[in-house]
C-alpha cells in the first residue's frame, strides 16, 4: 500500500495521432503565439500521477514541468520570420493545463484570456492522457520590421500522425486558417500578390510534371499529329476545356459528393484508353480537337482536386492564385510538348513505318490505362453512387465493362470506315455515267479524281 501511494510518474510511447493548434496574433511591438498540444505528446517528460493515471495538479504546477515541456518540445520547433529575416526565439510567458472539452482556442482573444485566467482547481480529476497543454509565447518586433510573417513548424516528433492547425490574425483584424502537415517547411501567413502567384505557378508546373495520367493522355493526344495548325488547335482546345472546369470547381460549382473525385479519376483513365485506341486504329485525327475539349473538361476537375487543398496558401489573392496555378499547368504542358514532339519524331524516323511507332507507343500506354480503369473503377464502386442500378451487376465486372466501352467506340468507328471504303468503289462502278459524257475513259478518270 505504501508503494502504491507513492504516485508513479507517467511514461508513455509516441502517440498515434496528434493535433497541434497554433494562434498567431500580430501586435504593435510583438508577435504573440498561443500553442495547444496534447500533454501525452510531451515525450520523455515524467508527470506526477496516481495509480489511476490522474494528474497531481498542485505538484505539476510547483515542479515547473509544464514550462520545461514547452521549452523542450515547442519553442525549439517553432521559427518565425518577418519578411526574410528570422525573428528572435519566442519566449514562454505563460503555461497551463486544460480539460479536453475546453473551447477557448477558437480565437486569440478568448485563448489569451483563458491561459491568463485562474488554473484548474487542485481537486480536478484530470487523466494525464486527456490533458491539454496551453502555452503563451511572445517574440519582439522592431519598429521597421516588415509586417508580412512566415512560420516554420517542426512538430513531426510529437506523434506518428501530426496535424498542425494555424490561425493567423493580422493587426487589421483579418484572419485565416491553415491546416498543415507536421513539417511543411516555411509557410507565409499573409503572402502578397507576387508571392502567392509565384507559389501557385510552381505548384501547377510541378503537378503536371508529376501527374503520370495527364502526361500519358498528352502523349496519346499529340502522337499522331504532324501539322503545326492541328497541334495548336488540339492543345488550345484541351487548355480551354480544363481551364473552364478548374475555375468552376474553385468557385464551388463542382459536385461535393464523396464519390465525385473517384468518378473523375476513373474517367481520366478511360480518356487515355479511348485516345490510345484511336491512335492504334488510325481514326479521329480530323476531329481530335473535339475529343481534346471533351476530355479536357474531365481533366480540369482532376487539376482542381490538387488545387483545392492548397488554396489556403493564397491569402487574400484567391483569383490571382487560381490563374497562376493554371499558368503553371500550361507552362508544364508546353515543356512536355517541346520535349515530346522532337523525341517522337526522332523515334519514328528510326522505325520502318511511322504508323508502327504510333501503334507501339499507344499499346504500351493503353496497357497501363486499362489497369488504372479497373483499379479506379473498384474504388468508385466502394461509394456506390448508383446502388439500385449497380446491385444486379457482379462485383468487378463494371470497371472492365467501362474500359471495353471506351475501346469499343473508336473500334466501331474504324469498322464503319472500313465498310465504307470497301463498298464505295462498287457503288461508283455501278453508277451510270452522267448525261453528256460519252467517253468511258473520261468517266473513269473523273471517278478516280473524285476518289
């Protein structure tokens, strides 16, 4: 009994999921930061608890363990910048424990009042794994220092999965919320127009170069084109189309259903299958700009999914950031085309037949896109958007049926063209010569010219 009454210290493993809340408030001569973290994320800290895991609040406050935890796990992992200059390390001004139901961290004013208020009563029964650690930090500002701030958080060691939620409140009263990964690098809290534009141009450029499905579609789209006028028309049509749906989606006009992203990803895979089969069969080049426009609408939704989570970095320049992302996508496409067209021309010149090269490249691409269609179609079926209509269909059949349908349409067009090519000479041979033409030789010459 004496051993049990001694009060063991709390030692624990790395928590699985941790949410860190950071409130940044700009003052005249200082920058005020309020941080809330779960107490269990303060690893290697020994907090006095009883056998039930309940904190001894009086001993915790007297020992200074909370300030030690803040100086060990928070201040070293939080850097602030004014413009490009790094601000002095933040100083701990106040610490306290909070219960999990406390909602004071909705804004800086209520959080500051809470952290400066009276501590929890010593009789509070608070399990240490449920306790929250609130910390008030301050860093001084020079009179001539820039008023655009950046933050660099490195809270990845606090847990296996860490989410950092930052709320920035400027001196003018404007506020914005950012949801970041554990260590996102330096993030601008209030970017100007040029900073936001450059950031989103780079993001769009990286997205098009890193999106394998968009690159494969672009290869299928331009592989059989050799005339500059055709190439410009097709690329412009694709650009205009995906710009329309990208802007519409950013404006909130796209469906919000959970199954919609899975549907778009499946349609993107189907678009690659369709274009690859058109290349293999050698059809559709005269109207390729229409296919580029139709599938561009689908790919625009795909671009918007990558953009939606990043618009939080736009600050007050939402329209500029949206246009900048689109510019970045176009610059990425232009780079791909400048490298792709000479490369395809070089490869096709080394083959005995250019058509053979187009068929081989399209066959390799359609193999990958075919499997993508199956995988993404199965993901789409998990949401069951049309459950009453899809229930009679056996599992796994629908994705392959969609892929076959994407290949069947260009195949049917090719068969129709072949049938016309076979029957047209017979019809011309059976057609009587026009009135006033006596020479059979002249009629056949005219028929060959028409053909």
